[in-house]
C-alpha cells in the first residue's frame, strides 16, 4: 500500500510538467506586434513577456483594460477584451520560454 501511495504522489508532483501547452490565442496578433509572438519584444522599450508569472500578467492586463494603469497605447491595444481572452493571452505568454537576448 505504501508503494502505491508513493507512486501516486510521485506522479501527481510531476503532472504539471506534462500539462499541454496553451493554444495560440486568437487575439495574439496585436500583442505580438510589440511583445513578439513568443513574448520576446519586437519593439524597443516593450517588455519581454515570455515566462512572466501568470497571475502578474493576468492582473496587469486587467489593469490596462480597466484604465487602472495609465498607458493609453496598451488600453487602446487591449480594447474591450473579455476575461476569457485576457486569460488566454496571460496563459500563452506565461508559458513561453524566455530566450537570451543578443548584444547590440
């Protein structure tokens, strides 16, 4: 019985590592123009989003959408995005792997 319990705990602890990657968000296009499809910025001054914490990205997007963060460009880019789309974008970027940046 102990062996079975130990095996179950071992499988449960590695389960998240094998979770399916999130699907490419339908609203990724405008975000990708500045932040890159994989979260590596394409525009100087735009932050890299790859690998950021999911909760942080979700909350930041909500704040841009709702105007609690005063960034007119971001508010215009997000527009009236719903919570489901917002969550999809946050999941996508948090699941991306940051890449080393080349030197200028």
